[in-house]
């Protein structure tokens, strides 16, 4: 198993994983323009969005996206993990931990003091995984306001 940064050739697999991720989290997912949009945001040299791929032999079994953000309260930067998803057969074997550890290393290199993310309250498997990592959780509501 190998973890690496995503490449253009991975876009179709990333989109399939995004679709599975949305279904897993009981959300909708529209594939329209995803290849162009993800290519634009992930592979643009001026973008701060990073995408890691977990690959087993020639199959992509998971992905994570993350980016640096600023916290006014902490007067410093943190890394925000937008997505972490593994195919069901890739869970429970240390792949998720390897991805998170690599994000931790990259966060330190970017002078981030903390990593933040969220997961739905019904995703008990992820909550247990994150707790085993030693992560603390805070209860907050997330709002979505269309513009």
C-alpha cells in the first residue's frame, strides 16, 4: 500500500470515491463538471488544496483532501481536512492512520499547530478511529448558506 499525492490520471477514481463518500454520509453528489473543477482546484500550482491517494497495487482505495486555514482565536494557522474516505475493504488496516500521520507531518512543515476536521455524528466507526488517534472532539453545528 502506498500513499502519494494525487495526479491528473487519478481524477476518475477520486470522483468515484467522492461519490461513494457522499453516499456513505447520506448526502447527494453531482458528477457534472467534477473532472474539470477538481483538476482546477487540486492541480493548480497556486491552489493550497492538497489531495492524497491511498493506492493498493494499481487500485486507488482512498483519498484525503486538506488545506491550510487561519484561526483568529488562535492567531495562527491550522490544517483543515475536508475529506478522508477509504473503501470499505481498506478500513481497519492502518491506512487511515498513515494518511492522517502524513497530513500531520505536512501540517508541521506548514507551521500549523492543529489539524481540524468533522464527521457526521452517525459515523461511529470514524469517531472511534479519530478517538484512537488521540483527537479531541467539540460539538458544534455546521451551517450551509448558499450564495
